[in-house]
């Protein structure tokens, strides 16, 4: 794979929107086999696969840089600026040797270190840089806060003239229109690559949950349903499987996670598990039903216990609770689902009504599975929170953004 350099005034662990994006880019690039070189004014180590090249003169703070910034803001280009540009040309040529592509954040659109910008321009104009991807988060020429500090002519015009053989990248359609107008180019020549989120970090998922989510593509599920129960006949798991099978006809991405093992007190539960496995195959549900009892195992293939922390993960990760019990004494999952803010679909029995009240959507266990599946689909699609959750999980994870938008830029 290739070596990608990521350039900015500062890098992680310094916290800012750009630095967070850079760290995510580095992680996802390394995960896909690339090596990363972080070329910044200041930063810290980011782990295997990422090499840090920190040169303070690439930053935006410090006596020299702040003195030059004040001169430039007044419209004056001094010999000290020219000298710094010459030094940075040599330093950047050394830092970028052997690199296959540059992801340059803000340096081609912001004026926080114009010597950095000018040095890159000299190398680029001389044909000494590889493929250049200009990530433009902020645009000095269009920001009222900054326009008093930029002036006609060089080096300020480097921020408003399109660089040849450079792919400009912005974070939104709004920014694409703004930048296209400034550069005088067609909007379609500018790529939109949004920031994303790390679902596992945001939800604080356990390592085991992360592994299962990746193994079974749970982040791509739409919808993702949860049945937190032991495998016993009174839980009516066969109905849940047939419901998901019916749901997958109109929602192929539907998945159900069943968390519990066979109940330990009745030997017949082992037979029930085998029936469920046969039903899963016979109904065509297949990968749509994940039984952690058979999937979450140790190296010898023995089932591992699902911890309380993992169970909490699934309540945060899933879109809805599917609980088709024939009878219950109380129904604790209703409380857990309520606290997690997830949709509840459950059998219409008194204990569950007493607990969930009007928050749940109820069905009779004798209702056709197709009817229940339709009710689930319609309920979720009418909930804008679910629609957004689905979009975030399927479109706005860093993995999804890399596959859809970043990888093609590196070809």
C-alpha cells in the first residue's frame, strides 16, 4: 500500500475539529494498510503505522511566526518571510520524500502560516510533490473575521487561486459552493468528504462488542433489533426469528441479536436451540439472526458469557427491542430499553404493558409475522431519530467515509 502524508499546523493530540479529523484519517488509513506520515508544527505519537515529523516552523504560534503574521496582516512581506519560505522548502522536501499522496488540511485555504503555504507552492510548481489533496475546512478569503488580514497579491492569492493538479476537498455542500465561487471552478471538481464519528468510542463499546459488531456487520444493519433473553420456549424466540425473516423482505439489512444461552434448568432447552437454528436456516433469515451463544466463543469454541457491560452496549447500539414472550413475571428489558431510549416492540401481555405502558408497540403472539414486521418497519421509518441513527451508522462512520469518499481520492 501507499505512504500518505497528513499536513497541518498542529496534529493530535491537540484537540480541535481539524486535529480530530486528522487522527481519524490516520487510524482508518493505517487500518487499510497504508502508512501515515504526520507532518505538523507540533503533535504527539499516534501509534503503529504513523510517523510524526514535527517542525515548529510549520505551526501557527511562536515569536517568529507571530511577528511574520502581524507583518502580513498589515500587507507587508519582509525578507524574514522569504527566508522562512526557503528554509521550509528544504524541510518539507525532506519530510515528504517517498510519500505517495499529501492530505493538506487548511494550509491552502487559511492564512495561519503563509510561509508554509508558499513553501508547498514552490515544491508543487516545481513538480516535486506527489498527488495533492487540499482539505479546506476554513476559507480565509470568505471569513469576515479574516478578510482584513488578507490582501491582493502574493502570498495571499495562493489561498484564492486554484492550484493545478490539485484535488480540493471540503466538508459540506455549503462549503463546496463557497470554495468553487472563490476559486472560479465548477463545483463538481471539488470533492465533499464529511467528517465522521467513531461509534465504538462514542458509545464506549467493550472490545468484545466492537469485534462482534465488525464480524456481523451490525453497524450496517437497518434496523438492528435486540432480544435480551435466555433461550427458553416461553421467550417465544421462534416468533422473533420469523418476524425478522419477514422484515428482511422489505429491509434486507434487518438483523436481530439474541444475547442469552439456553436456560440451564431444563434439558429440553438444548432441543429448543436446535429447533431455532433449523428455523433460522429454513426461513431464509440466515445472517439476519445472530445468537451470541454460538457466535461469542473462546478459542476452543466454547460459549463465553455476555457481560453486563456488553449487554448495555447492545441496548445503546440497537434501534429496537423485540420481545415476543408468551408470559413474563415482570419484564426488566422494558426498563432497560426505556432508559436507553430505544423503540420497544413486544407481546401484549399484562406484565409488559404494566412496565412499558404507552411507550411500546404491542402485538398478539398469534398475529402473522408479516403483519408484525410491517408494524415494526412503519414505526421506525416514522421516527426521525431512527432515520438519523441509521444514516449515521451506515454513512457517517469513519470506515464508511473512507470506503465511499477517501479511498477513491487515493487511486
